[in-house]
C-alpha cells in the first residue's frame, strides 16, 4: 500500500505547506515518503500508539 509511487501521487496532489500524518512508522514507509519529496519526522503518538509519522510538502 505504501509504495513510493503512491507517495509520489499524493505529493503531486497536495498543496505546498500541506501535512500528511500516518500511524505507520516503518523505515520503508518513511524512506518512500522522503524519496517522493516529503520532509519526514517521527512524533510521539496518541495513547496506545508509541509514535506517528508526519510528512510535510514544502
């Protein structure tokens, strides 16, 4: 589901200064986001989830 091609399509569809959040924190997902052009960071998650991933289109 989270192939690089999917993130490339999402990146192109988003406006500048948009934010994408996901509960997925796997390295492959973060790498594919970066390769698609996003700036990516891990954040503390909500109760019951240790971390989340936030990606920016700048």
